[in-house]
């Protein structure tokens, strides 16, 4: 069976991506599966630059086709911040609870424009240096009060509300059809699937 590396150390993100690839006849491996401990500093100026940098590094390191993503949330009233720097919104590496606490304060000051976007750019890289990029975008609003539910590694989902279906953005809240419509990472990976099939000859 062909193997694909998913280059993330976030268990929640790895599980989500693995689930989105479940319809493909491939083995999905994590960095920990391959005992890879290196990190890649995300110094790019865009989601695409960061995703590409990670995917190319780990594809070369592992000698496997590699999928990496860079994602963030953009709040319209804040000039589309925090953007790709979601974890370092205040200039340092924030915990989930620090992000939720800060966003709770911000949510009270947003006024009428509460629109926000989850953005994900996913890169598929090959050991020979070839790469492919796709982006997914999901629009929602920042709720005035967060959900009491928490998903480790995804603090912004406690505030991101999908008005058309009246649900907070949690993976287990959404049906398979709703995932296809509203999950930014699913949208990006879906665009890449034909390329994954082609390069892996599956």
C-alpha cells in the first residue's frame, strides 16, 4: 500500500486530515510514526509559503509524498487578523485557554460585523521537489459567547459559528455533508485528491 506522510504535530489536525483521506487506498503516516522530531520554523509571509516549506522539508526528510497545511482565522473587523499567526496573536506562543480568553474580550468589541474566515492552504510535496497547493475558505461569525465545548488544539472553534446550520464549528458536530460544505481543510484536501491519486498511482 502506498504511504503518505501528514506533516503535523497537532494530533487533532492529523486525525482530521487522516479522516478526510480515508476513502483513498493509502497508508497515512504521522511524524511520530516515522520518529521524526524536527520542526520547521513558519517564517513565510503567507499560508502557501508556510505549507510549502513544511511539505518540502518533510518530503525530503522522509523520502515520502508529504501533505502539510497552514491555516488560520481572519476576522474582518480586525483587518483580517490574526491570520496565519493564530498561535502567536499577542507575540508569543499562546495556549488554547489564553486564545479563548483573549477572543472573548475581542468578541465584545466587534460590533455588527462579526464575519470571520477559516483559511487552510494544503501543500502536497514530493521528494523530488515537486509540489502542489490548494486553498479552502469557510465563512462564519464570531459568536458573542463561546461554546462551552473545547477541542484541544482548536481554540477558535469555540467561537466560530456557522449561521446557516446554527452550529459551532466542531468536527463531531457536523455531518459528513456539512463537513464538505463548511470545513476549510476538507475543501482544500478535496481539491488535491485528484493530484494525490495521480502521483501515487492509485
